[in-house]
């Protein structure tokens, strides 16, 4: 397997922030309520003392991916939850390393518990997960005519900015009104 051009630790953090932001106690995009918050941590800590935060993440990622596919599932598109197979395989392979170093991730997960739910762009920027260039490119993104999707320009090239825009594009949604950012596959 070739090494991904994507920083997988950053991808995990982007997915975590968007997943937390979309929960029912914040943006109301998918049907989890505080799973990545204090309630979710308290609920799963007993059964998974060392890895409960990653169990929380798995659950919310699955719900978010399912909800996004319900709202917008265009053939030949990629989303934050469905990247090219090689990237997803590398992400999955990295999971064990993250579990082995779960304590290193505790501060990031602790921040997620108290994530402010009003401005996804500011949250991503404040977490140093997106750059000024990413935010400038986000400024050009618009929701589709039916309001369910946010198309990225061009085709997915597997760059850090592509992944950042797939996360930032969620900010084009509104509370209770999910808009799914997507990129066209280069091979379609």
C-alpha cells in the first residue's frame, strides 16, 4: 500500500470536529446527542476504560456517514466520510496505532466535549485544522440549488485542501438542515 498524501491524524481530527458539531445537541444533523460529549464519555468509559473515546468516535462516524448518504449520495462523489478506498484503508490501518496511544488523544477529545456549536469555520480554524487559504477557498463554496449538497470545484486530487474543504463545506449547512459537501472522483 502506498503512503497517503493525506495527514491521517489531521483527517481524524477533522472528522471528529465535524462529527461532534453535527450532533443533535449542536447542529442537529445526525441522530446522536452528545455521544462525543461528556455524556458519551461517561456512558462508554465503564465498558472501554482505555479506548472509550475511540468507541464514541466510531459510533458517531457511522451515524454521520449514514445520514450524509441519506441526504446526498451521488454516484462518483467523495465525502468526508467516504474518501478513496486507499485512503480509507490507510485510515483504518492507523486506528490500532491511535488506540495504542489513546492517552495522547485525551486532550483533543476533552476539547470536543465542550465544543461551541455556533460556528464550524471558527472551530476548525481555532483548532488549527484549516489554514487561511482553506478558509478563503471555503468562501467560494455554495450550496446546490436544492440545498442538500455543497459541491467542491473541480475533481478530488487527494490534497490536504480537498479534505479541509470537505470538512469546511459542512458550515454551509444550517442547524437542522444538513448540506453534504462532496467532491467528484477523478476516475469518474
